């Protein structure tokens, strides 16, 4: 089953869902996800382990003011 274009539960026992927009392998892994939080404001501090690869992340936070 593909992980693209569907919401799925997040990892690390947090209350969030992940929607994968795209995932490419062009010598380096490139992917984009939307994250939807359910009942909490952010993820607990953690480190994503990516064995044998360098891992960089850029997050944009979009929110409601009401």
C-alpha cells in the first residue's frame, strides 16, 4: 500500500497524522509531508534516526488564529 496522498497515524506515540505529498530518491532522499496535530500543539523533543544517511528537515507551521 502506498503512503502517498493519504493520511496515516504519526510515529512516537504522538497525536498527529501525516499526509505524504511526495517522496523521491535522487541520490538524496527528498520528501514533503503535511502534519495535522490532534489535541496537542507540537511534538515532543526527539531525533529522527536515518541510518547511513544525512537527514535535514525544514518545517513550516501553519495555524489558525481563532
